[in-house]
């Protein structure tokens, strides 16, 4: 009996005392929430040092990686004493992987990207380089998440990681929360997770990446987008806020936003709040010409009224004129961005080619490599935009009386 009891006690003790052999204590980990990629600083000095050490010229495409790491103690209400909840650390390497490994010689804690939220890439790295090379490390590493948000910075990305919004604990969190507002901001581009970006890269699609800029003082702003050419993954230039408005009409991405329109020959401004919007694209090949029709439909509300002339808002004739004015503005915005893509950038960011592929696949295979680019099939396509608008109500109408 005693032997049986001792055997059971020993077995239970072994179970209770067993722990994971490869466990890492959370206190020993540095959690990275944001990363910025910039050209290296002091490149001439770096090239001189590299030549002395290796006898070779400095390789092209070196990257300066800046990681934003959480300070756990500063996040607790009783801790921190007013200190920042983060610190930034930078390293330079021929590749992102090498730059990341360089951190090990400068910090006591191992760094992990499991909770990475934001990746900022300096425009200088992608105007003459390949974006796919820069995101490769973040796509392939097994700990990375597919919802990392991508931005292209106008200026130094590491400087953007120094500024956080009021009420927020760190810049990485601030940027993530800004992009949650895209459905309410009429010029804020849709968030671009790295998983979606990787899909566009692999399919050789041309695409947009949100732009982020440092404002005066300590502010940052997400505004406009960078245009990338499919296949080369090279940045071609910037789109502004007005361009993004037009792009969203064509792509059908408008959600709960507002727009300005103009009434009558005097062009009195008024505001239209979008409740629902969508677009559809139809395709037909007429002889040697690819023709597309973009049908845009939207419903919403007449809100801020800056119309100086007295008009009867409740009259059916006025309603029709207001709807026509909104439709004209939508058509103008959409045509402007289409014109810019056909005459300036020569790339199809709208994915019109999907209609060609679906309707005539054999023809698509003939022209696939000649779709984008100056003189390509997209540039020579005829694109017509049509808009249909419904104003559902005028919100509250008050009659002001003179005393």
C-alpha cells in the first residue's frame, strides 16, 4: 500500500513540476508595434567604413530600420512616472533581415514582431526600388500578421514614429486608430493590410498605398496615396485628396462620407452626405477599341445649406436640380482621376482589366503584358462615367422669422 501511494505521489509531483522547455518569459521580450524603413544616414561614412572592413563598395539598397518598442512598465497606471510608453531603436543593414539581427547586439531583450501594427516605408526607397523586396521579410516571417497596415512616408519615416496623437499612448496606436476613421473622412484612403498588398504584388496589379506626412509641430496626417506600377512595384508619384475622392467613386469604396456640390449657374455650394454608394463596370470591345462604362449610384442627405438664393427645398423641381448637381460633381471627380491615370501615370489602378479577362480571356492573354504603360491598351481605352443620385431627405428645415 505504501509503495502504491508513493508511486502515485511521485507521478503527480512530476506532472505539477513540469514546465515548457522552450517558454520565454514575457518580461524578457520587447514587443515591436511599428517599423519604419528609410535610406541609411551618413551614407558616405557608411560606405567608407564598409570599404575598409570588406575591401568592397557599399551594396545598393541598404535600409535603415527603426522599430518602436513598448515599455510595459510605463503602460501601468501606477508606473511610468510620466515617461513615454515606448522607445525607438534603429539599425542599418543590406537587407531587413540583417538589420533586424543587428538589434541583438544592442538590447538585452529579444524583439518580436508578433504584435506589429504599422509599417512605414520612405518614398525614396520605392521611387527607384522594388516595394516587394522591402515587404518580403514582413510577409515571409512566421510570426508576422497579415493585418499590418502599410504607409508610404513623404520624408523620414522614423520621424513620424516620434509623434503620437493627444490621448494616445504611442504613435503606432495613433496611426492604427486614424485608419479606423476612413469611413467618415471623405479623402482618407482605405487601409491597406500587408496581406492584401502581397496579393496585389503577386498578381502584378497596379495599386495605391496610403501616404503619411509629418505636419508642423508634433502632428502627423494620412492624406492621399502613392501610385505603384504593377510588375515593377515602383512608385510613380502621389495622388492628392481630390484624386482619392474620384478614385473611390470609380472603385465603389464610398462609405458614409460627405461631398461638396454646386447649385445653379451661380454655383452655390451645398453639402451632400452619402448614405449608400456603389459602382459597376461594364465592358465591350468595339472594333479595336476597349470601351468601359462606369455606373455610379448613390443615395444620401442634403445637409449644410450654403445656397444664397432662396429656393423651395420641398419642390420636386428643386430636388431634381440638386440631384443633377451632385451627379455632375461625381462625374467630374471620377473623370479627373481616370484622365490622370491615362495621361500622366499610364496605369490601371481601378482594375478595369478584370472585365476584359472575364469577358474575353483569350484576348486578354494577347494584351496582358501591354495593358499598363505609355501607349498601352489602358491608356487608349474609352471610359464613360454615368452617375445616378437620390436625395432621401433634407434633414431638419427651420424657418427663420424676423423679430
